[in-house]
C-alpha cells in the first residue's frame, strides 16, 4: 500500500477547502514537478530504488505538512452550489464511471501492445539500472519518446513492488481532466449545469474511457493540456508571473509526456502569447514567455540531453516511425482533415460506414489528392474501422457534437462571449494542426483524445440555455449510459464474458490479444531458469518483442536476472554494457 499512501497523502496535502477543484490542479502540477525532479536527481546518483523513493516521498510529505500547518486560508471559500435532482443523477453516474474504471485499472494487467514493447520495459530497465540514462535496445522507442508518464508509473511500480497500480496514472488523468474541464467552463462564466455537462462530455469519449485503464500516455498528455488550457484562460484574466509559471509547467509536462503536445498546444500558446503581450506590454510579456521557455527546458532538459548524447537530436530521433506529414497546402489540409473526421465518425453500421468511405473518396477525387498519398498516409492504406480498442476506437458522437458546435459558432457567433469564441476556435484549430502535422495511420484516433477533451468545455457552453437544457441533460445521460457499455466490452480489459478481468488469471491477461504466444514465453522463461547464467541477452530484429512479459515471468519468483539487449544495430548499440560479457541469448 506504500504506492498509494505516500503519493495520495502528498497530493491531498495541497488540497484546499476554499476551492477544491482549483487546488486539485495546483496539487497535480506540484506533484508532477516533484516526480520529474526526484527522478532526475536520483538518476544522477544511480539511486532509483525503493528505499530512496520512499525517503524522497517522505521528505516531500514532511515539507508539505509543515507548509500546510503554517499556511492560512488566502481566499473566501467558494460556496457549494445548489444542484437539481437531474444534476445529482449526472454526478452520481460520473462517480460510478470513475469507480468502475478505477477498479478495472487496479484489477486488470497492463496488456497493450505499446505497453508490452516499450512503455513498461523502459521502466524495468530504469529500475534495473537504477537510472533513466539511455541503454542499448533494439526497441529505441524505449529511449527517445517522451518519458513523463512512465516516470509516474515507475514510482508506483517501485513503491508497490509490481504493476498492480501501473494503470492508475491514466485513470487519475481522466479524473483530473474532468475536474479541469469543469474549471475551464467556470472560468469562462458558465453555470453549474454547463460545468457538469462538459465534464460528462469529456469523460464519455470512448477512446478516453478505454485509455483510462491502460499504461499508455494519451490521457496523461490530455490532462496536462487541459491544465494548460485552464491556466491560459486564467492568464488572460490575470496575466502575472504565477500564471506564467503554471502555463510553463503544464506545457512542459505535456511535452514531457507525448510529442503530439507540441501540435495540440500550439493554438493555445498563440493565444497566451497574444494575451501577455497585449495586456502587459512587450517587455513584461516577453519575460513571461521566457518563464514558460525556462520551465520547458527545466523539465525536459534531462531527456533532451540524453537523446542528444546518443542520437544527436533532442526531440524524437530513432524510432523509424515516419509519421510527420511531408506535404502542406490547401489540398493536403483538406485531405488530412477529411480523413481524420471520417475516422472519428465510423459508427459500426455497415451502410453508413460505406457511405462515409465513399464520401471520403469523392472529396479526394474532387481536390485531386490520392487517399493513400504516402506524404500524408503512414503504415497502411486508409481504412475505416470500428473497434472497442484503445488503439483504434472512433468517437462518432463526440465528432458530431464538435461539427455541430463549429457550425453554431459560425452561424451564431454574435450570441457567444468573445472569450468563449476565442478558446473554442483554438480547440478547433488544434484539430486542424494535429491533422496536418501527423500522417493518417490506423492508430491516429487516440492522438485526438486531447482535442476532444479540451473541446468539451466549449461544447458545454455552446449547447447551454434554459430552453434546450432538458434535451442537453438527457443527451448527457445517454452518453454516460453508453460509457458503461464501452468499459464493459473493452477488447483489452473486458468486464463481462469468459475473458473478464475478474475471472481471468492475471498472467493470462497479458496475452489477451495473442493467447497463442503464451507457450513460447513460458518455454523461454523455463529455458532461462534452467541455465546457470544470470544474464539474459535479447535479440529482437523487428523491434516489437513483448519484452515486458519476459520481465514478469523472470522476476515473478524473486530470481535475479539481468536483462539487456545485445547485438543492437541502431545508434543506442554504441552504449557499452559493463559486466555483461557472458549471457544467454533469447530472441523473437
């Protein structure tokens, strides 16, 4: 329980009764900074280990306790608003979704492809090496991609001695995003009903529901982008150094979590730049922007330096993933947006999906761009697919809401406050920027999770009003009911049926996608355990081995094995392994 008690106490120490939601985000930013700083400092001394992490969290908690004891309330408590019966029903359903997804996150084993190949193996190498320094690996996604979500998972993993709480980082991000979305609505002048409806829209995104119980990082980056959006709005109302610091840290954590943050955050940072320059003048506004830039370097500097040392490129070298668009202009933009809108609108109804595919083809014929243009499409040919899977799930209802909201903004732009229009436009623009920046690929739906969640406040504000409120609340209820269905029939972590996480052995859950792989991994683990060598050398030429399962099987009995990648052909192969001359080679 150490994995739960210490972090929860530290987080709770910063919560304030005078504004619980506001302090929730502040506490998250402070906790994120502690995780990043403590990990980097311990890594310098090769001290990432249980005792040192417990000591760091204990010292941090002690400091927070002293601060809390000496601090005095600085603001009048925010009065608790009166809720209607219907609003109470929506809140109760929201809490039920948090509960069901939270239980699933703890009960279910992490079993996503990316989790097994690089999210979790990189953590195991860090724990083994007691450092987050780069190491030789065939799967260089373990090295070069932004690591902050895995930093948080690593703390939970080390403190608990296993992966029982590894999924909770994404689950917490879902809860935090709902809180942040409601705060954005409040900051823009929205009432309680709009705040609740916006939180419902954010939580009910199918891709988000599925990701909330996994060890991927799309919801983690979503949470930091929600924080960024909120603090940009607050900075518009009060452009000072404090909000510059919060904007900088939120952006830094988002970038430190996933590279797509550069694109999604761009419209909001343009708004922030305009806000601070016009409100405070060029000199002071530039100083605030330098604060933001300093926070990015402070948080990301260690990872940038590690990439630079091995690859000569600080951002995202290596990987071999050709996903950046190579063609720009009016027609490529139309192509990219059309394909991404179509990808999200897939409903599972055959005739509707065929008509959608035909319409997509017609648009491309009209603009003279190939649907599968290699400059705009990666990996495979463009297809429309519907799966209740955290890598592929479309979000048709939410996409339709975004399209309706965009039309409402254009047709009724004089009806909405200027700030609502500005930030709604930034949310829509983030969809456009992400579309034209990343090539279409079969997994692209999950990259848009931050866009859908950040758009939720503006949907709640636009679709509000006494006349349509009963209809809006009814639709919100439908979204929540459908959310339970999405969680229950998650292809990776189902709650019902013969493969339910409640009846399937945890070890079998790792093989949910490919049960036929279980004999190979068990045979490999038995072979290793039957040899006298404690060193295991992985040879994985295609870079897609489910490496984490090998760690689980070899570490499960308390045996001590050192697992390293050998005969590595990419640039990380130049990193020398010390004391690893004799090993048992295993491969895929």
